[in-house]
């Protein structure tokens, strides 16, 4: 039998349990039964509580349940309309979590959370069993477009806002990243004061350098700090995703700029330049870059770069863009022409690795010599024709024809590859220049034409071109000149350009002859004036009162007289 003392103790314990039972309170219970639908829990009340099994599935604690085990529950109602007590395990977890999270929030402590999915304007995060929201603006220190790499990942967060009544928790990953970057930067500032080396992963490239991930903060390795020799792009040295060692060059305390160097971890080849290359020596090289003024060449196995100026590419190919002769990646032989240690420049020569074809050119060819050749190239200023296998000469457009004064028009009569005959006009070996002439193959017809022609003579001319200022004409089909508009007639109405057409023949008087400059002038106007003067002198005079119309009539009558036929 139970003694009075034992019975009193039981009553006291029961009374104590009943007094601890209250709505909206968390209490520990014992699992009595686990069914397919619910979990039966005894909390010392007159009836047991039933908790839906789904609550344990969503919280991930179903596997931890066992009959007789202890479990914390939240009392929603001590007695519903059916007389049953209503309990919730999920709400007990949430309440406990909120209490802990509130303390963390109040103390501005970091908390771990699991990113469970993507929302419209951010990400959903699970923190200690409670749901939280991570806005897009709080994901990182820089705008993030793709967040897929963060899903299903555990991260550290700082709680920005808590509202228990609405069940809202807002967290920030950005604040954690900023603090981390600040700590890393402070460390880098200290390291930059010495010769510190840091490991970093290549993140991305730009035309001016490579951005390096230093474990939460980015540094920049400028293009000029990647290699002692010229490179076109960071990818010539580094590879995205790979880890390399870099030297900390500078850390800006008032900004996020961190300058890194890669070449500084290698020996500067210019410090041992005297042991590497010598002026006058020939080396193997590879073309790394081509410009308008030449080509940069990487000296193989020397870790040095020099410039072959366009004038030093070829003995014979002049005024040609380097890209027409060379190509990036070509292996070539070069000679060291000059080393400027102060400016760290090496001048190279390609043509100097071969014999100079100009050295004996004056012994092989003479001025005035006529050779058969072919046209190698045609430019806007003339024709390049082959002298021999190495050297080309220029026929300037003004030396193409005696009779065609328009050099551009004369150029159109020739084509590349055409066989021609030329006369050597000049050989200038020091300037590496050969001048050819085609018109010089025959005598100049200009002085021959004016052997029996002089100022005042009348000639027949053919119109070759018409412009607003006058007409171009040819005399005897080979020498040309221009008759100005005012010299087309003594009458202004007859100076109208529209009255003339190409191919039309006209008579004009020679008004000037310049043998030195091979020029002469023609005038239709002067011819009309002189003819009128002659008619006046022959058929009339001012004193007789005759007029030009009467005189012309008399002249016509004379021409029609049978005696004159």
C-alpha cells in the first residue's frame, strides 16, 4: 500500500506538472506511440496529444523518433472542442530558434544558414529551422547575375531584420563578405610593406590585365606586370581558373585597388643583358606583334624582345606595310643593331642577316641602260618594275609618257605582270633607290613639233576633256594643253562650254611656247581677233565707214568668185 507520505508526494508532483502546463509554452513530453499518421505524446495532462507525422518529415527529425524517447512540444491548446490537447513539435523548434536568433541579432553575431532555393528578388535561407530571406542586394559586394552556384550551399550570414509577429527574417551575406575583404585587405596592407608573395586564382581577363581572386578580394595584375617582354593579352601568360603566385606591388588604403605583379617573381633579363646578347650577333626570334612602323620579335631562349623597324625588314621591299611581308608567329633570324640599356630597347635587323644586294649594283648596271623587265606593282605615284631578283625600280607616273600629260591616266594603260622595257635614269645605292623611265626610250616629240611651229601659228586641235573652266585639247594627237574658257571666243556668248563636245576639232592660235617646261598656249579668241583685223585691213577701213558685216560680205564674194576657184 502507498503510505500517506508517498501519496502526498505524488499529489505534489501532479500539481507541479499541471501548474507548468500552459498555452503557448514549450514543454518536454514522452513519445507513447508512432503511427503512420501521427505521433502520440504524453505531457502529464489528463489526455495525450497527437502531432501529425508531416511535422517531423519537414523538419528532418523523423529518423530520431523512438517510443519512450523525450521530445519538446509547443502547447497550442490544452483542450479543444473534442476535449483533446493540441501540440506542435514544429512550433516548438521555431520558437526555440527565434529565441536564439533574437539573441544573435541583438549581439550582431554571425550565424550559419543553408540556402534552399531562389526567390523573385533573392534567395530563401534556412537558419536554425527558421525561414529567412536573402535579398539580391545583400548577396555579394558586387552585383550578382547568376546565383545558381549558391543554391544548396551553407554560408555565414548577418541578421539585418527580425519580425516575429510577421515571421520575417532578413539576412545579409554581403556584410560578411565586406568584413572578410576588410580583414584580407588589412593583412595585404601589412604584407605590401615587405617583399610579400601571395597565392591567387585567375578570375577573369581584360585587355589591360588579369583580375586575381585572393580569397575574397580581387587584385589586378596589369598587362605590363605579367611579363618582362611584350605580350598581346594576359592569356599569353596566365590561364583562367589556375592558381599562381603573385607579388604584392601596392595596396591602396583609401580604395579597393590591389596591384599585383607576376613578372617580378622572375629575374629581369635586362639585369643580365650583357651575358645574354651582343651587338652584331645574329639570333633566332619569333614575331610577337606587328605595327605600322615595324615588328616586335621575341628572342628565343633569351626572354628578351626587340623591334625590327620597317626600314630594316628588307633590302629591296620599300614603302610596304610590315604585315604584307611578315606575320605574327613567324620564326625569323635577326641581327642585334643597338642595345639601349637605359630605355630597355633592342633594335633588330632582318635584312642585315643577308648580303646587301646594293653593294655591287653600280658595277652591274649603268645609268642610261635599257632593260627588259616586268611590272611588280602599281601604286598611285607610279610603277615598280624588277631590276633583278632582289631589287625593284620605280617608274614615276610623270616618266610614263611624253604625250600624255595626265600621269594618272597614263597609269591606267599598264597592269601588274605586264612585260615592259625601261631605261635606267638613276642609280642611288646609298639611298637604295633605282629610277626608271619609259618615255625616255624615245625622243621628246615636243621640241621636234616646234621645230617648224612658232608663236602666232594656227594649229588644229582635238578636244579630249571638257570642264567648267575650259577644255583640254591635243595637237597632232600627242601634245596637250588647256584652252581657258575666256580664250574660247571673243564673244562672251560663244564662250559657253555647252557648245563643245569631246572629239570635236577646232582651230586655235599658238599664243605662247615654253620649251624649258614643255608648255604651250592656244587661243581661239586670239585667232578670231587676228582674222577680224586681217579682214579689216584687206577689205575696209575705219575712214571708209565700212562695218564688219559689209567686209565679211566682200570676203565671201571674193571666195565665191570663179577666178578664185
